[in-house]
C-alpha cells in the first residue's frame, strides 16, 4: 500500500509539472500582452468589439439575427453575457477589459488541456505539447483579446478529454454524453467544431459494441448545440440560416487576405506573419518534413498508440486541410485552432521517439536505465532550447503586433454625450468609451458592419466596387437618418457602401467635430 501511494504521488507530481510548466509560460506571455500600452482599454482588433457588443445587446433584450446581423452561432454571445451584465454596473469599457482578462485565463487553460491529453506518454511529451501551443508565434492574434478561437479550443479539447481516458481508450457511460455536450457547445461557438465532432462520432460508430455510447454522444451534442439554436430558429429560421450559413458560404475573397495554400502554410507554421514567395517555399518544406517525421515515428510506435490518439491525428489532419482550403480569406487568428490540435500530436511524437531511442529500458539493467535517463535529459534540453529560440522571436512580435493599438475613449467621451444614438464602422471604440447605444427605440441596432456587408451585399466585401445591393444602401441611408453621431475609422470607411447619393446624404447631415488616430467623430448638423 505504501509503495502504491508513493507511485501515486510521483504520478501527481508528473502531471502537475507536465501541465504546470507550459501553463506558467503561457501565463507569463498573456500577462505580458495585457500589460502593453492600451492592451486593456485600447482597440487592437475588430472582432472583439463584435462579440462583446452582441453580448451587451443580448443582456439588454436585443437578440442576434432578429434585431441585428450576426454571422456566427450564438455561443460566444452567451459566453460573454455574464461580463456584459457586469457592464450595467461598471460600464462597457471596464467590462470589456475584464472580458479580455477572462480570455487570458481560457488561453492558459487550453495549454494545460493540451498537456493533459498526452499525459500517458510522459512528462517530456506533456511539456513539449504544451510549449508548442504556448510558444506558437502567431498565437497573440487570437489570445490578446476576445476571439472565438480560444473558446472553441477550450470546449473542443475538453470534449476530447472527456471522450478518451488516460490510456487513450474511448470511455463508456455518462462520459460519452458529457463529451457530446462539450463538442455540441463548441459547435455553438463556431461551426469549425464539427471538424472535431465528426471524427469522434466515426470512432464511436466503427467501434464494436458501442451503439449505446453513440446514441449518448449524439444526444449530448444535440443538446449542447440544438437547444439554444432551436430557440432562435423558432423565432426566425430564415434570418438564422442566412446569417450563420448563407453569409459565410457566399463570402468572396478579399484581395488582401485571400492567400494560396502555400501562403497560408506560412501562417500555420508560424515562420512568418505575412506571406511572400520565399517564405511560402520554406513553409511547404517545413510542413512536408513535419508530416514525414511524424508519420515515420507514429508508424514505428504504432503498437503504443490507442484509439484516442488516432482520432486526434485524424481530427488534426482534417482540421488543417479544412482551414487551409475552405475559408475565402485566411486571418492570422485562424491558426490557433489547428495548432491546438497539432500540438498534442507533437507531444505524442516526442514521447514515442523517447521510448524508441531509450529502448524501453524500464525493466533492463542499470546501464540501460542510465542511458534512457540521459536520452530523456538530452531531449528535454533540446526542447527547452527550441522553445527559448522561438520565444526570442515571439516576444518582439507581440510588441510589433500590439503596437498599433489605439485608445480614443477620451475623445469619444468628450464629444458624444451619454445616451446619444451612435452608429459606427467598428464597435470597439464606442464600447470602450461607454457610448455603445442600447435600449434606444429609434437608434439602429448595429453590431457588426462588416457582417452586414457579407449578409446584405452578396458576400462581397470589396467596398470600392459598385453596384452595391440596393437594400444594403437603403439600410445605411436609414441608419444615417436616425443617428445623432457617427464614429468611423477613416473618413471614407471601407464598411460603408459609398454611393454618390449616400455620400451626399452624409455630407449634408453630418459634420466632423473631432479626430484622433483612426477615429473620426461626426455630429448631426443643427
């Protein structure tokens, strides 16, 4: 009994260190991000204002799809709703900062989950897997503020962890239903989670004698995704389908973020943040080498792999291919989701390589045991050196990425009175300045002008190409006729359909009363 307790204590220490070291590295990185100038109170991205703005509208009784265009499932809106509720007490600007801090906690948890998933392959595999995600250079694009990807990863990895036990075998009983529920909730955040749910369901279907577990998995995922979606579908099924599915399927590529597959590999491998032909060739070589090495090591160690790890490999492969091939545009923060699935693959590969090189010396003589320990130590040193080398480039990149952040809250607060009807081409500045309009009967319920472009302009995002859809132009004309103030990123915003008639209406109705870095405030004349 005493021997077993000793082994249990050692195993707990291994798990704590294996999960804790990468999580600690991640915590240091995200704290560094949040302490940059204007990180909590500034505008550094577009999407975070959309997600938090939708949550603010929700807690004020304004629903996505029915009251305003929202091109994602409602999971993120519900996730941010508690903090949006806090905004009724502390203001939207302070609540926005709290939401960014909360997302940093999600990012740390994701790294811990990656390490936890590969725990049976040893502490080296756990630390290696966690560090891949923690040190990925482009993670800052998804982790410095509120994006869908960290929530998507948290729920997807939690679902995989619930589905497969410590030995990599599929669980039975209530755990299967819990896994389905978590993966269903992940789909409620972003439909990309289907790329995880489908392989798990296939594993369940092809496993003999698991019909009951398959029903539990399907029931859990249907509950996680379906209960909330049915509510919105019952209210307005056409609006939900057009927003969530139609706008994304009909979306056309922009000239800036279209990218070829090779160019997208540059971002996915993290060797550059904007592709060029040289980096594209280098990324193809890196990706091909990685696939060959992983495939060789997994083939040699196939006797030590279990169904959970094969399912993870299939999920990672499907996800990488889908993310590389399907989206019309490819943004940096897209990389966070596939890399979170590739990271445990790296950890497992490291564990299999360690086992192969050391020759399974656990039951051999002292010389073989010492050799195994030496191999483990050497691999650990090499891994630490690689992580340090990556961080040396990642930390300066964080500074570069966040440098353009701007804080125009003081200007907006000074020029726009509380309770005024404000429309905008970007929601975050109004939220951070506590001037986001809610509860005003005659004020347009705007959250995501870019999504309106997708939904109302045939998926075309090029604001310089006419003709625009007449309904789309009419919507903006109506909003301008009701607004007291307009806040734009530039005098001729790319999210506004500037027909000659709309330009004339704007010039006749509004006058510029103040400006700052990428912030132009217009007030209704008279």
